[in-house]
């Protein structure tokens, strides 16, 4: 099991949640072991983040209940029997764990269905099929009739999105592991090594220092594919290597960094030109991170820097403001500037992206590119977000847009054609919003052209 914060923290979090509800209960199902290819061969265990936030325990087959009317919290679950202990070793008793997190009561799992019967039950959107089925059984409804509580979702987002001092310490630790993952890849990135070897080195650091990676590592010379999970190529002189990877520390807090490296050790002139544009977009967006700013403004700053840069080298043209507003840049950066990060790498997205990144003051755009922004709303102290602009030359997308003559007033398709083998560049950092501005988390990871080229030197 993972270590715990001091017990008061979980109790305080549950009390803050309870303060918003006068009746009914909130139900938090643990994640259970998930079989990979047969029941006893499971994927790495990962507890549900809402469960972790309110109950801390990283163990399967339990349900946490907050009873708003009686102002009590309960765990429903069963202690392990000797048949399990033979395989697993001795396990702590649920009653002892409940004391550690200041939960009032432990009851056998089989009593849960009758306990919740006829009570208003608030629950978050189940994202695992097993939990959908279990919720339907417990609530005596069909899966299609399950309706998560919007009230609960909104309250959880308002709590989890403000990272406490203790959580920031954990996030910093996850960042340090992430920095080490990237640093080792920078050390070994050379022509002749395979993508898979580098992937293994980075994954090894994440496993050796924490709870593994915060999402499957993206490490590829085909960086034009945004989430490329193939690692089959040998590194070739002249190509770029994109690595987007982060760690989960032992308390399940996450980091998420992207760096793009020239395999040869130095960027070509063309690579340097594009890299500088992405770098400037990253720097400009981070510089503007502060309370009171809507993060969509930071996205706008980044895509404006990209558009300006791409115009300067002749890949784009035309009226800058119109080009940005209409989303012509999305040919090169179809994704958003970033997302919140915390117990999940895309924090709380199980609760619904629009509840996390949008609110009553800002609605998601329907324009391609702009609409991909996950975190648009106003920044406040305690938010932790990623800033991850990129430029990609995606041959399929270029072909489609060119054929449709899309944004011909803003895009020089003839020149874009000559970049079809370029690949992609993304640069990503994790940023805490502070009272006065922001702080980039983690030890500085080489980022500028000079820094990257100097760390890649043999
Ligand atoms: N982990 C993919 C991303 O950077 O959002
Ligand atoms: Mn990333
Ligand atoms: Mn990210």
C-alpha cells in the first residue's frame, strides 16, 4: 500500500465535502485488480484518485461512504483470509486502516447494498466497466440508468484543484522523478540506440523511484503523431526524438514533461527554427501564468507566438488576429496548451473535462484546435497545470486541409509540403500557480537549444 498523509487530512477533506451536502451519502468505489490476460495476472494496481483523495488507502475491494446526514464516514470491505495471506503476506486489518484515516466505522461488504437502499446516493462517473456493473448492482439500476452526481463532481473539483502544501511537496517529488527520466534519455540519446532501449531506461527510473509512469511513455522519432506509443525504431542521425513522459510518486502524485531532442546532438537549421518557435511559445505562456488570468489567454499567447513564428519562416501568412481566431494554427498544433495535473496526469478528467477546465464563465469553443483546450478557466493559487505547446507536421491532416483548400489565406501549402518528413516538436513543463504568479515545478530540465545541445554533447 502507498504511504498516507496524516489522518487529519483525509478527515478534513471529507468534512469539507460534507459541508456542502445536507442529506444522502457519497459512495466511492475502490478500483479493483484488473486482469491482463487471465484473472490472476493483473495490470499494475492503481487506486481511484477520488478514493485516494478522501480515504487515502491504495487497496482494492473496498467502498468508502460519507454519510452526510449522520456526519460519519464508513468503509465497507472484508479482511483477507488465510487463503489470500498465503499468497500476499499478512495484510493490515481494515479496522486498523480505518483508524489511520479517521473513518468511524467498518462494515462487511455484503451490508453495503442494504445500507444505501432508499438513500440518495451521490457518486462520480464510473470509468471502469467493473465498477459500472457493481454500481448498477448496488443501486438496483441498469448501467444506462446510472446518473453521476453533478453536485458531487463540482464540489470535488473545487477541492481537488487547489493543491495544498503537502500535495505540492508530493508533486515536486513526482517532478524530480520525471526530470530524472528525461535526463537519462538525454544521456543515452544517440544514433544507433533503439527507441525501446530509451523507453526502458525511462520506465526503469519511474519504477525504481516511485510508482511507475503517470501514463504510458510517448517516445518516438515520429513525433508528428501526438501520442505515439510505438518504440520500434533505431535512432537515426538527423531526426528528432520526442519524449513525453512523467512519473507517479509513491503517493500517486503525477508529473508530465515533454522534451524534443536532435538525435545527432545538434539541431539542423530547419529544426532549430521550428524549435525556437515552440520554445518561445512555452516561455511566453509560462510567463503569463498567474492568478486572475484565464488559461485560454495563455493558450492564445502560445498559438499567437506559433503563428507569428510560422509566418516569419513562410509557412503561414495573412492577418494574424483572424488567423489565430479562426484556428488556422491548428494544422500545426491541433491540441490545447495543457491540463491540470495532480493525482491524475490529466487531473480529475474522470469527472468530466468540462467540469475541470471550464465553468459558468467560459464555454468550450467549437473551433478545431481551440476546442481541444482542456483547461481554459481562470487560474487561481494552488492550480497546477501543464504548459505544452507544439508544432507538428501531420501528413494526413495536411493532405486533407490542402484538398479542402482550408485556410488558404493563412497557410502556404506549397511550403508546408516540404516539411512533411519533419516530425514534431513539443515542449512541456508543470507549473504551480502561486499567490504572486507561478513556479515551474522540478529541477530545471534542459530546454533551450543551447541547453539541449550542450547536454547531448558526448
Ligand atoms: N500525457 C500527455 C499529455 O501531455 O497530456
Ligand atoms: Mn505530456
Ligand atoms: Mn500533458
